[in-house]
C-alpha cells in the first residue's frame, strides 16, 4: 500500500559568507530547486565523500 512519508526536519541557523550564499542561490535557481534543498544535498554529498583518514 502507498504510504506518504514525511522526514523529520530541524531548524538550525548557520552563518555563511555572502559570496557563498550568492553562488548557492544562483545554482539553486538555475537547477530549479530551493536553496534549502541544494544546501541539504551539498551537505549529504560532502559527508558521504568525506575522507576520514587521519594524516
């Protein structure tokens, strides 16, 4: 049976450089996604591809 799932979301505030936010907004707009969605995907990608080896 079809079940609609809604993931739990949490509000947090992060401070980012203005230039980075502008770049993110441009990418989000060009890709037709929300800024929130883009930041979420960027964070997930970074965590999945993080090099955890200590130097």
